[in-house]
C-alpha cells in the first residue's frame, strides 16, 4: 500500500488478510480440489423447505410482511430475542432465565466478536485466547492492536491452571487492568474440535469469582458449534454458571445450526455492555437484516429450527465418523501423525511430526495442492512471540461429501508420504500470513 | 460508564449515541405521536409481492436455494455485482462502464461508510462534510476521532469555492495529508433535502483534478436517495465524472428504493480500496446475508426493482407535495420560518428564527412533544468549534400517511406559536448529544 494515493489507517495496516477468505475462494473456484479447509456447512442438508415455508408465512401476511421489510431496531426483533432467551435456557436445561433485554441480534456471531472488541479493546490491551484459537478472531485482535496471550489446551480444553499462572504474571507486571477479554470457543472448538470439559468450566468460573475484585475482563463464550453435538455429554454453558450475568458474553449463531445465508447471530451479555454495543452497532448498520431476523423467529416459533438441529446432528455425526475412520485407515501405519476426535461441530485438528511445516510456503502444502486437497495451516491459529507450532492443520468434514472426505484424507496421506522423510525446516518465529497471501 | 467493571475503549468513549435510534424508538412505541423524525420508508408501498416472488424463484430451485443459504464471498454475489455495475451505468445514461471487481456488497450503505472510515481514518485525521450533514455519519466520525471540517451549503449544495478556501487553509497549516474523506450526500441530502447541482459537481471534480498531486482524500458520494427523484433534472453522479476511477467511492443502497428489511447496499470504489475494505469486512462478517443478496439480484434480473422505483417516485412525489402544501398553508403567515423544497428523497429542512432552539432540552421540542409531533433537532447535523445552528430541524414525509403529514405540520405550527415570542436562549457552543440522551 506504500504507493497508494490514499493514506490508510493504523487499523487497516495492522489487520491481516484472513486465510479463510483465500481458502474459500480456492474451494469455490476449483471444483477438482477437495477442500477440507473452508468452513462451509453441509450444503445438502440446508433447510430449504423450512425457510421457504417461514418466508411464505411472513410475506403472506400483509402486516408481518411490511414489518419484516421495514427498518427494525438496532437491538433486534423483540419476539426473536424473547425466543432466543427461552431457547438458551432450554439448551442449558436449567431454571436460569435469561432476559431479552440482555440480548443483541447481530449479523452472524462474527459481528458480535468485532463490535465487542471495538467496545473494549484499545491498542496494547490484552486478550487471552486458547492456543490454538479461531483464525478470524485472531485477525480482529491484530486489527485492534491487542496483545494476545494464549493458553495451552489439552483434551479438556483451555488449561485453567495455566490461565491463572498467566494472570499472576500479568498482575505482577502491573498489567491486570489491560486484560479485556478471555476468549473461548468452548464447544467443539474451531479449529481443534475440542470441548471445554465441565470440570474446567467450573474451574474457570471459580477463577473469575476469585479474581473478580481486580480483573475487569469479560469471558467471551463463542458457542457457534454448540448445537451440533452428536456424541459426548451435553455440557451446560459458561453463561449458565454466571447467575448474576457478570462475567460471560455468550455469542451464538444461526449460521451453523440453520443457514449461513441468513447471516443471523446473537449475543447474551452483562446488562452494562448492551448499550455500548448498540451505540457502535447503530453506526455499523442500525440493526441486522430485519427480514432474516423474522425468518429465524418463525423457524423457532414453528419448531422447524429445533427439528432441523436434530437432523444436522445426524449429518455431522455421520460425516465425522467417516473422516475419523479414514484417518484411522490411512494413518494407522504412521503413529507420529495424530488428530483430535470431536464429539460435535465440524473440525478435526491434525498434527504431523514437528519437522514438517504445513504453512503456506511449505513443501507439504505444495504436495497437498498437487494431490488435490486443501486444509488450513495451523499456524494461523497461533499468535505470540516464540516459535509457533507449524506442523498442524485444521480439516473439516463440513461440506465435503462422504466420498470426498474419504478421498481427501487419502490424498492427505499421499501428500504426507511425499514429504515425511524431508529434513527439518528452520523454526518459524512469528506468523505473518499477510505477505504470503498477496 | 465510570462505575463499570469493564474498561471501555477510546472508540466506545468517543462514540455518541445516535439520536436516530432514540427517535425511531419513540415512533415505534407511541403511536399517538406523529413522527416526522424517523427515517423509515413508506410502509404501504413496500414491495411485498415482488420480494415474495423473488424468494419463491430462488428457494423453488434446489441449486439456487442452496447457494443462497450457504456462505457467499466477502465481496458479494458476483451476478449481483455485475447487475449493479450495469444498473449504475444506466442511471448515468453514459457510456461509462463500471467493473464488478470494484464493487463491494455491504449490509446497507451504512456499513460501507463505517468500514471505509475504519480503513482510512486515524484519530486526528480530517473529514470534510457538508453543513448540515448526515447525523449518523457524524457519529461514526466522532468514534474514529476524526476532526470534521464542515463546508456551508446553499440551494445548489456544498459551496465548492468555500471548500477550496478551507483546503488552502489546511494546506497552509501543513495538514493536507490528514484529509482523508470529502463526504457528500449529493442527491436530496439527508438531512436538508438539497441536491448538489451539475455545475457544482463539475467544479468539485475540477478541484479534485487540480489538487490531485497533493490531496489524498477520496470523495464519498452517498447516493442513498438518488433513485427517489420525483422532480427536477436527472443529474449524473460524481462517479460518472471520475473516468479513471481515482477519486470517488459511490455508496448505494437497496434500503430506500426497495426494502430496508433486506439491509443490502453496495459501493463502487477505486480499485486500490477494494482489498483493504474486504480485509476489514471479512473481520466484521465475512460477507453480508447471501439470501438477501440473491433476492436483490433476482429483483434486478426480472425488472421488478426498476418498476418498483418508478412507483416509489410517484409515492414520495405525492407525499412531498402534501408536506410542502401543508407548510405553505400553516406557515404562510410566518415568513421568518423557511424550508427547503426537495425534488427527491424524503426530507425537508425547516428553519425557525435563530432565537428558537429546537434541541433536545428546548422549549420548542417540549411543545412539539406535547402537541404530539416529533422531528430531528438540527444541531445533530452540525459539528465544529463555533456556535452551531440550533434553530433548524429535519422533517420527513417518509412513512407518515398524507393525513398524518398534514396533521403533523399543523401540530408543528401550534408548537411554534407556543414558543415564538419567547426570548432568545444563550448560544450553544458545541453539540453534545450524548449526555442529553442519557
């Protein structure tokens, strides 16, 4: 941009291009490549009839139709917020009640992540994330100039004792007030597929209570994949463990469990965050598409949403089993290759031996492209100063057919065999996706 | 917010609450009050059948349906961008061709204004606007920490010689590189109803060419009301006078000429701005609702959009005549009260004598509320250091019925009669809407 006639802002200069845009583009443009990269949802099961029927109900009623096609409020359609409040309570199977006044409807949950970050983060503020963490949110944080502190995960999710150690270090350095957000994708995480266990949830909330006098941070519980549970226990939300509505912003979406084309999401948050969020959202768009809000409202009302989620649990359960079986049969002979076993959502996290880079310039990516399979390099999910893990990758069974999942994993193995005996590459010291994508 | 457990960002602290949110809420909640304030569109003419039919076409075709309900690209549905390019060329009746590659589809044109401002403006940068100017964009600029330089308008719109004088002053102070945006709502301006004349357009583009070696600013041509022309000449866009696509970002919307509930807008911009805009937009939402984009695409394809615009021109033409006649008959005896006479769009700008404040704390607003009529205080449309005009107001015939327009203007007169002989209030020195709205 140095040659530009225009002077770009610091936000613009700091924000890296999302690798996902690139991979989605690749997947759309080249049908021969099997994309296990793009986070598209399963196309075949999109609720065409249900949405069509909801829209006919709305547009067939002159009063409802005109309401849906007019401007709505910035906070979102009240009947929808009421239904979301009930829906969340039912997911938690608890007696907790949530207030529609604490809910904001957004243009997908991504918009909530963006606006909340605008509202809380100044340059140099600290955000705590899991390692690995969601790529696109990492890019948002880079744009805001946030310092990212990442906490290691294991099979139970974020390690809360490690989190507390970091809090102590940050406090000792006098920087505790700079911590603004603790971000967790706590169900079937994007990118790793892991879930924060019930025990860890309790530990995290106990920590928040212990630190509440001096820690100003809010927990962002990104529950985008929560409803796509096909196995394992039905774990209550962090939000349900926050009875005074003090600590947790719960970010939900209708993209994953219903349709991304509606681009409708929502968040349930501590009351005092609502107004600052709405002031910024009014400047973004005065409120998300009213027609798609009414559509989701109708789907929740007539029960088609709830039925569809059950169907999706079957669909993704089956596809995950296909992918895990294919990984088992292709990589059983190579125990140095490991992967996570999700019980919901759309993602598997695959680790190659440490000397094999999966990055954009890597031999392995070249081999994979040449075999005709795409993944998301794991390095995008890490940020920080030290050498970053560079031999991992996110793969998804979201949109690929079962045949293409099987073939895609087979191609991954062929790519692996091409490079597995290469010598170790020099260590990477920081992720810098931008130049590589230009 | 001082008592908050959370630490809010500078962006949050700087951003004032939009007065429009407040007035929309009032209008929605109290049906007895006649709102000439809220910028809603005419409800009765919303294209219910056309949108219903477009959605049935899309959702009745399994391939199209699944495409519309899946994720799309961040830049927007390519067939829609192609149609927008053609549509804009047809509006200008010129041989100019526009490229879909330079078009980004957004969540209403408001989102474009927001993202472009993020991409270009750092705290302390300068944005040049008309005086008065669009309220909500003023709030966006406050959030970015921009310094707003406002240029007086007359019946031909922004005074270009005054703009050039200010450029010279800013250059003399060494601040020319800080000017990032020249913002104009150049058709039937929100809030004043005025249009930038053809002569002034030519002057502005000549100025841009003259200054192009040293001025880095982009013109933002906010053409939200352009297609709602019911009288006066059909004036070409600034964009059409920018054959090398160097100077002008054209921001358009389907909210005003079609349906706000779709929340679909677009911008045509210099090529080098596209990528920075998309990088930020990817972090906001990865792309606006795909379903509403497909809906607009279908309406442009089958011609229903174009037919509907012709119908709306009739509707708003009639309502504007009703409002102007009501103003004439109610205020003919009070020549100290003046107003603009729009030839398109939805707004009239009314001026009371200078000693009568129309602000949120004013006697006049209290009188108007007590008579049962709402307007938007003019002071929200001004920013700057000196005493700001405080006796003006925006009124709209957008959504009110003709009977309510007549009654609303009559109530405005009654409010005026209540306060017209009060003594002058002390001069206001700055607009500070936020505390007043709390």
